[in-house]
C-alpha cells in the first residue's frame, strides 16, 4: 500500500510544543515550547537582585522590626496612656455636671452611715473600730474595686454597641494592653473618689487614727491587681457569651454579702465564713482596715498581704490568658463584632 499523502500531525507526540514551525539552516524545525518562552521572558523582565546590606547601614526589615518593638515598648505605652487620660479629662471637663454628682453622692453616703451607726449604738465596735468608720472603709473600698472591674466590661460593651471592637482588636497594640489603657481613666477617677470619700470619713469621725501609709498602699496595689484579673475575666465572658454583666452582678452580690462590707465576717455562719475566705475582696477589706486602725498588728496584716499576693499571682496570668484566648477564638469564628 502507498503512503498517506496527508501531512503527519505530531502534536500528540509533542503536546507541549507550539504547532508552528520555525525556519533554520537545517530546514524546518518545531519552535520552543510556550513554557520555555515564558520562562525566558520572566528571566529577562525580572528586577535585579537586591545586593546585601552592609553591616553599617540599617536594613529595612530590621528597621520595621525595631518599629514594632518600639510600638510595644514602655515609652509608647506611657504615651498611649497619657493620650487616653487627656481624652477622658477633656470629656469630663466638657460634661461638668458629672463632677457635681460625684461630690454629692459621697456626702449623702457619709450622712447615711453616720445616722445608721447612731441607730446601732456606740457599743458596737467591730474589729475594735467605730462602726461608722467600719462602714465607710468597707463600702468605699468595695465600691472602688467593683467599679474598676465594671470598667473593663463597660469598655467591651461600648465597643460592641458602636461596632468598633473589631477595629480596636486589629491594631498594633496587644488586646490586653488596649483594654487596660481603656479602663485606666476609670480606675484613676474611682481612685480619686475613693481617697476623698474615705479621707473625709476618717477626718470627720476618727481624726486621731494612726494610719500605716505603706501597708495601705501595699493592700491597695495587690487589690488592684486582683480587680484587674476579675475585670479581664468579665471582659472575656462578654466577648465569648455576651453575658459578662450577669456574671459580674452575681459576683458583686456574693462579695457584698460575704466580704464583710457592712458587718464583720465573724457574724456569718461557719460554712459561709469558709466561702468568704475564698474571696479576695474579704482579704482586701480586712487588710485595709488593719492598715488604718491596727497598724501595730503586723502578724494579721502580713497574713492578709500574703493571701492577696497569692490571689493576684494566680488570677492575673489566668485572666490574661483567658481574655486573649476568647478574643482569638472570636476572631476565628467571626463573632468578634456580634452583640
């Protein structure tokens, strides 16, 4: 049989080659494949390689790394804290009626506790101090701690309502630091109100008291750390289940009853006293009262300080981890902006 006069189609034998033919000295030959031609074009059009940076000159990557470290350094944190305080001070000055309410409310509380102590009688002296001062120190310090805890929760709730929580959590500032900075001004305002309230009560009803300032400051600092830990827990619950206010209300109600705010813990039943010893607020109130009225009782004061140090060293790392975990989980689930 004769050969087929039709031209042979060898595209199946060389599927990666261009079907067009190129002319050379030896005749017709297949052109280079498309992949080879594209690779040569990429090599020709590629930008020149960047020479290595000398040791004496700063590298851009190194500079960016240093910038990230500076943004998280103590100097930048102090600058952000100053900016937050300035913003809140300007807001408070604009709404001057808040100052008047913060002055009137403590005055009314002092008058209420004074007449309550008169109704109870001077013979009732819990822990060896006048009952009116017992009430002032207990309610003032308890209100200060609970208000500080609530400031963390309020920050998250406001951000969720305004829709800015997701934006704030994606900034270069760590989430825990951002929440602490947001609650800083609230802590400062509550601290000032607490000092004025307790100081006025002591000057009016117990002016001859011998206060250990260093012991009171130690109790205050350790109690602040515990309050920050509870605030981070409440904020994490608000991010995850949106019910942080309910949990905080339950905690505040239990602490109001069992921490010795209005009456000594010794008046409680024995099982309730055991639960009271597990509350950090109980040791905070007892430690501050000892520092103000029984500064010479160093053994009791040291016992309360040790308990507060144990609570703060355990609760604060757990709270930081819990809040960071809830924020990270909300980002992964896409529920960070839900409310």
